[in-house]
């Protein structure tokens, strides 16, 4: 909990919610008749509405990107290192919007929301949503906020995928696209890890085919396993070595199956605490959005052809030790942008922290964002 | 099923079993009063008993390393590519012994064996066994077979760890040590993956604290998840891309949670079939043996000091795309051997197949084994 709010914090923030009545035609063929989007904003929209930034969240993120909800909060929003007065996404200059995506579990309509047709939680009946669907829903949010064009759309990991889709699908509605620690589509290994996570959740007897709310259960074991596995893929081998090595929790081997190594303790803690704050059906939906993301597919599997639709300038950022979406995947994006004759800046940041680096206070990384944002 | 047995096969083989009455003092402090070891042998022991090779198996391996148990077998033993007449481990020259390790589930005493004290399966009461314990039990098997000194002790992955422990603990009993795709100890990332696998098994409601035999259940879901996860770590990202890419099983996205991508289908199949042939308690024990392996620990964390006890000549082999135990881990072994002034040959094999490469018919790899074995 912050005893005092730091001077470079956006301070105490309040989520807002908007209801949308216009049906949303989804890529899957299904229609979401109505929905809510919850979001936070930081900073002030200027008179000509030209200073708005859209922040897109990743798999387990939400709308709470910066600041605190109360003085009791132990931690600020998930991207507080980058958002605030004097920070790269400077709230003295920009009006910043961060929504919780459809299918989420933090206030936007998702599997744990009430299905108006049944009066019960959607559960497994909630439609699968894609990155393209999110872009449409975010564009409607922009309409309601009176934002015709974003100064920049920004995101890391799955958030970076939304940025690419924005640039391709709604090219006139953004001037800059910041794609961080992302990939143009998942590899078989990425999909494999997602599939293990899904199987962990879906095979949990407390999952009840996704209708666990009605059973008063939570697929705790499955969601915990999914998160433990996820965490390994977010950290580099190097970061885990530095953080845990082979340190033993009690200083000695006990020849049993309780926690022995520090890394086991860390993963179990991460898994357990995640269950308290995240919904398993949302986790399933987010992994599917990742698996399906493939913007080149509509353009004959030619990513450069997809990017020829874009009008924005791009910043692409990767991290040396990220093995989930390694620099080679960012380079695929950059190559296609160059082939498409788009303006693109690319930087590979030296970082030991793995995929997680995009959320961390790494000076060279924050300096890069800061420098790029001067152009915006 | 082989319509005819190939000429370079050891042909139809029969497992053998020996009972050991002498109590085995385990590293954990517990004692195994009596036990069985099941093993296979290929080739003939020569008159001066100098041509014996010991093959040590990896996590999910067993004593059936080569040949067929019957003409109905669909596949030969797990290292048939390397064992047989004219192959690197040439049954025309060598007498080859491959035991199933203690704690296993294929005939050697393990969790699914009857505990003589209770008349019921050991289950979770089976003691945790370590690589050091296996070496002692394998040495007793050598005694019974009249083998004073192995011409070579050979193994890949967890098998390679047994080879190193043999060379350190019983230096006079082997002339050559072949350490393939191994590491001197697990990294935090390796332990992390093992811990997720263990949690998957132990949190399965059908696990019943390891006493599932008594409940007539099998922790299928957990063991399936463990194996799916394992498989991802055995394959390289490159191999998965080549094998599956983002191929869709039905040629199109179905917007559901059934199998869609080929890689999902493959992993589910691997997971399900593993459950039919492997025991979950054994899987737990094998992962613990991996986690605990650290031969330098007894020598002040100085691997070179540990290897100074060794008398054998070493061959160390790694594979370029192995990210479970990458070449850098083999190089740690080689560096310590050089510091200890031991004879060591090292080769890094160009291979796209990941950790699995050590089981596969890769010509440069088999040629390396073949060439080295000429010295033995």
C-alpha cells in the first residue's frame, strides 16, 4: 500500500463503464446483442481531441493500467512504470484510455456476466472473441468518447497484436502503432503451451463444462496449473536462475513432494493467487484469441500485404531473453512493414527478464518509449 | 508390427528379473529391504567379461531398449536405432544390459509393486530414489551378472546423469562414460516444468494422495497434462514448426475448444496414450530424481572436484536445438572434466529435433557414437 501517492503517479483512479446496445457481429459468426465495456482514463482530452492514446492489455491484464483504486492498494495498475506525469505515456500531454476487453472478467461483458437471454452467467456459452472483435469494440468506445483518431495505439504481447490489427483494419483511426514483445501469429510451441493450459482447466472436475458458476465451484486446480505454466514461459531461464537458482526453501532436501525449491514455492504462490483474481473461462477465451490471431490470413498469408493497408507509423520493440515471442518474431513484423513501405522503428532491448520485461522498469526500454513518444 | 525382423535388429528379446534380498540404504535415509530389478540383455558376455555395456534409461524409459517382445509389437525398444548388430552399440561385439530403474513401473520394484510389509501396493509410501541409489542398485545387478567393470556406461538425459554418477561414485567399475543430452544439474526452469507436472498429477482428485491403486482410480487427467507439457519441452520450437506449423485439423477454425490445430491433436494423443503405459507415482519419482541430481553438491559445489574422482574416459554429446538441456549445459560438464584433467571428447550435433534428438536416427549422431565405440 502506498503511504503517499508518488509524484509521478496518476493517483487515485476510478473505472468507468459504458453500455453498448448496438449488436456486435463477431468473427465467429455469432452476435453479441449488447455489452458493457469498463475502462479507465488518465490525463485530459485536449480541445481538438488529438492527444488520445489507447492502451491494449495482454492475456491476464485489465483496464487498471496505472494509479491506485484506493490508498489500501498494495500495487498500482499493471503498466504504472510507463503511464503517469513525466513517464513515457505522459498524462500531462496525453489522454490515455485503457479498456478491459470483451470476454474479460473485470467488468466488461464476459463469461462471468449475466446473459440477458437466460438471466444466468454466460459461462461456456459466451462466444469466442478474436483480436479483430476487440478492435471493433474498442473503436465503438472511441466513438463514444469522441475520439476520431488515436494519437497512438499501444500494447505488449496480446496487446501488441491488437495494435497490429487496429493498424490494418482501421488505418485512418491511428497515427502511431507501438507493438511490443509480440508476434505476427503464434508458433506451434506457443499453441502447444496454450493447449496444455486449456486442458488443465477443462479437465478439472470443478469446471463442469464451463458452467461452474451454476455449480458453485471454481476450477482452481486447473487455473492454478495454467498460471504456473504461463509464468515459466513469461520468465527467461536466465531470470529464473538469477531469481531462484536451485535455492532450497528450508536449506535442505526433504525427500518429499512438498515445496522444496524456491522456484516451486514461487510458482505455487503465483498459481494460487491468480485463482483469486481471474476467471477460468476468460483465461480460455484469451488463449484462443492468441491462437487465432493471424492478420496475414485475410491477405493470402502475406503479412506485408496486410500491412499495406496501414497508415500509421510503427515502433516495434523486442527483448533479447524473451523466448515466448523472441526478437526473431518481432523481426518478422518489421520485415513485413519494410516490405509494405511503412515507417517503422525497431529496437531490441537487452534484458534478462524474458517476456515479462515489457512490464518492467528497464531504463533502456522506458527511454525508447519516451523518445518515440516525442514524435507522436 | 514388423512383418519380418530387420537384419540389424537384436530380434525377439525376453526381459529377465532378479530378486535382491540385501537391504538398500537410500540417500533419503530410508531403506528398501528387498527389491526386484527387471532388465534385458543383448549380445554375449565374452570370456573375460570385459565387453559389457550398461544402458541407463531416461524419465519415461524402461529396460526394453532394443528388439521386439513379439512379432505383434508395433515398435521396437526405445533405443533400437543405436543397439543391434552393426549399430553403434554393436551386439556382435558387446554384451549390453539395460535395467528398469527402481521406482519404475515396468517390473522393477516401484510404487505399483506390492509392499511386503502391508501386502498392498506401495503407492505414495514408496521411498524417493535418487540417481545415486540407482547407481548402487545397478552395481549390484552387475555383481550378480559377474561384471566387475563395464566397458562403458551410457545414457541420454536422466540416463546421462546416471552415467556421470557412476563415473564419480564407482570410478573403477567403468572404462568409458557416454553422457548424452544431459546437464550437471537442473536449472530453475527445468525444476519449474517438473513442478507443474507434479502439481498436475497430485492435484488430480483421482490421485488420492498417491494411493489411487487402492481406490481403483488412475490420475489420468494429471498424468496426461504432465506428458503433454513434457512433450513440448522435448521438441524444439523449430521441430514443432516443421511438424505442425499452424495446420488446422479440419482445414478451418471452428471457434470452439475441441481440437483445432494439429499440434493440439498430437499433444492430446501423446498424453492419452502415455496414461495407458505409465504410472503416475513413477512419473513423480523420476522428476524428483531429476530435480535432486547434483553430483557437485558433495564436493563443495565444485563439479571439477567431483570429476577428479572419475577414472573413465568421457564422450559428451549435445544437440543444437535441445532447449531442455542445451549445449551450454553439456559444455559445463566438459569444462569441469577438462579442469579435472580427465579425457573427454565433446561433440555438438546439428539437429532440429530438440531434446528428443538423442533417441532419433540422426546420421551424424550415430556416426559419432559408432566412431567413439571403436575406442572402447
